C-alpha cells in the first residue's frame, strides 16, 4: 500500500513512517521542515520511501502528491 504522511518529520509522523516502512508499505512523506528536523534521515536510503519538502496548504503540490496514493495520514499542523 502507498501511504502519504503529512507532517512526517514531526514526532508522531516520524515514528509512524518507521512503522509503515517496517510493515512493508511505500511511504511518501510531506513536511515543511520548519524546525530543521532530521528525524526522517534514517529512512532516506529506503527504496520504499520518498520525501517532499513543502506545505500542505499548497494545493498544486498536494494534488501531485495524492496521485497513486492508497491512504492519507494527515498529521501536519502549525504550532
């Protein structure tokens, strides 16, 4: 299954990305990396992992990201 995770570099998102990859899913991670997070670095070499730096409020970006995705896990937020 291909899963889109928004807010993927946050605490919950980064833990969830690892669990999804461990379960054999493909993951597309979207985050703006506003706070310079490095939590996704361990997954960057995985064939099943792609990351997009961007804002979920960007409609054009998200329209491209949702193509071919089976599930969306919306964890993005501003704090």
